[in-house]
């Protein structure tokens, strides 16, 4: 089994009620690969500029992350700035500077081409599709994330890529925007007509919901007294979700449910500190302990 991710490796400026950081390492593929590497080996495809130093790259070292597919180009690394509301349920994007991403043409190194699990993180849907065109055989699972930026700017291209997607992993407002349906179950039904067979809806402090085969499964968010920085929670969720799935023998309902829990586990760690600070220093035992907490927290007798 091998897991491939394509997505942004970025510098972020983030402001939350707990503090402000003008420039820190971020990007969807960064959060995803660090989170997933606690479960399995990850092949990373992305692009950085000349401002991305060896110190920045050290986040990937000493982990099961292959960076052969991380291209370097002349210019600046992707930059994103965001500000969270007082209750941290809403965020405003203050800046999206594509920089080297604008000219990015993902190229899969030969060993990546047989990846069995693929996560198309939130980037231009045309780039997501170009990754799928380069794989040598049908992957077992293709999952895709997207956001309002792409839903609004490239709706046709997104629909084309969705035709080749098994699992759509998006947040609740994007689910509504993509389907034009407020009710999430109706939205899911609409999304299934576009290609995906399963929908994972990330709901921030309300956890996450899986809809597939006429079934739903919900996991609450882990109760935390203080959330410092929600940035990357969704990508870390996806890293735990896909990282676990890549280790499962079958992608059945039971495996998907466990993947949901590991997704929520990794998302909950991500928000405990700014940027990647908490994720980078995790131990597998902490992940397992938190998964057991989820098990206890959601059990009841009838
Ligand atoms: P999340 O909080 O999980 O939704 O993801 C946050 C990460 O997504 C940040 O580290 C950003 O660098 C990255 N990001 C934000 N906007 C975009 C975009 N339009 N394309 C690619 N990555 C983005």
C-alpha cells in the first residue's frame, strides 16, 4: 500500500484569538503528510520556491515522507493569510498568493505512479486531474478536498475531476455550496451523482460525518478546553483518515468508521498549538490513547 498526496506546501500568516503569526510553515499537503506519516508511508507531490529553506524542509525528515516529488522553482512559495473569528468557527481569507503554484505542473516520480491511495488536497482541480492521469493503474481509493476558492473559480474542471473521485472530503459550507442544498443528506445525494461514492463532511467543532451507501456515521470533535489555531485541522483530519485507510485490508464500512475516528484524532491534535507545532512532536502512543478516548466517549447502552 502506498499513499500519495498532491497539494500546497505553503507559508501561512494566521491570526486567532490566541495569537498572531506572520509567517509559518503550512499548506494542505504539509499538514496531510505529517499526519498521515504516523500511519503509513507518504509520497508527497508539491512545489516550493527559493525561499523554502532546508530548515523548512526538515519538517519532512525523519518521517515516512518521500519528498522526491517536491519540486523547487524560481520564485516564492505559496502564501496564505487567514483570520479566525472570536469563536473560531469562521475564518476570513485575507490573502492567497499562488506564486510558484501558478505555473505548477505536477510530475509523479516513477515510484509514485503505482500509489494505491491518493489524496488530492485542496488545489486547482486541473492539477488534481493531472495527477490521476499519471498513475499507472487504478488506485484503490481516490479522495479529494476542495474549497470555495475552486468551487467558484473552476466549477467545470472540478466536476470533471469529481467523476474520478471515490471519497469527497470537504467541510459543511463547501458541501452546501457545491450541491446548492442546505440539508446535508440531500447535499450528499446530489454529490453522489457527480462521482464520489462516499462523502466525508468536516464540521469543525462539531466533528465529522460520513455518508455512504445510505448510511451515516458521525464522530464528535474531541473536547478540548483551548483551541489555539484551527489551521490545518481539515488536512490533518484527511491525513489521519487516509493514513489509516491505507493500512486497512479492505475499504468497508468498519474501516471507514475507524478512519473517521483517526481523522478526528489527528485534527484534534493539530489545533492544540499554532501551525504544525503539536503534530510534529506527536507519539504513536498519544494517537492510540486519544482513539481509545473517542471509543469511550461515544459508547452507550440501550
Ligand atoms: P485547512 O485549515 O485544513 O482548511 O487548511 C489550511 C491550509 O490550506 C493552510 O496551511 C493554507 O496554506 C492552505 N490553503 C489555503 N487556501 C488554499 C488554496 N486556495 N489552495 C491551496 N492551499 C490552500
